[in-house]
C-alpha cells in the first residue's frame, strides 16, 4: 500500500506540474486549446477518483443485496424450524 500511495502521489505531482506548464503556455500564447488541455489534465485525476468511488458504491450495494437475501433466508429457516419444533411439542 505504501508503495502504491507513493507512486500515486508522485503521479499527482507530475500531473500538477504538467497542468501548470500547459496553463502558463496557454496564457503566454493566448491559446484556448492549451488552456482546455491543462484543465482536462487537472480533472483527469478526479475522474479516476470518482470512478473508483462509484465502483466501491456499486460493490457495496451488491453486498447489501446479498446480505438482505441471506438474512431473509435465515429468518425463513428460523421460522420454519420454530414451527416444526412447536408442532413436535404438541
């Protein structure tokens, strides 16, 4: 994990530096395309984070559905068992 975090932080620094260079060049050359590219470079990191968060939310929702199904199964089995036990005691 530490190695991945270091690599991610290093990549983030490079991305920020690239965005900064592109922004300065866009301002100097009055080039809106370079400016847009610099903006996209900055936002690309956030897109990855948002995608990772969306993937985690999707996984958690799937896990929630599975747990609900399992709980329903357990409740049904418990009720069936309790009914059978009461029937035998009579």
